[in-house]
C-alpha cells in the first residue's frame, strides 16, 4: 500500500501535488490526510494540480473522502482522508470529460 500523505496548512501545494502524482504512477492509488479547514484546502488544491501533472497519463483521477479519528499528541482528532484512484477509462466521454455522476430530473 502507498504511504499516507499528510497535509497541513503549511504544506507546499506543488510538493504535495508531486507526491500524489508520484504515488499514482507508482502504486495506482494515493491517500491524503488533512486535519482542519486550512489543511483540507491545501489538499484539494494539491489534488487539482496533480491532475495537470498526470495529464500525460490520459486518465482521470477521482477522490473519495472519509472521516477518520487520529491521535495527535495524545488528543483524538477527526481527520479527512482522501482516497485517490484512477477513474476507469470507460467512464470518460469521448471528449475526455468525466461522465456525470447523476442525472437531474425534469
């Protein structure tokens, strides 16, 4: 399994994006963990940038968020863990856009 990428508010976006792209190329998956709004913001920006780093792969990455309790310096905190994976190619439209996850009624 790929190593966990821990992101803080001070994490450089480009460095985190590079780590995500490297994990995706090497392992086909990545896990990113953030505690707090600022850290989550950095993680989302890094995922967005990682997509551009992975454009040559001609595949799309997707992310599934989940909550997880972690212990930090003896205190239990709730983190958000983002599991990143390749989106199956058959779910891409011919123009490269992701297929809609749902259809609006009406």
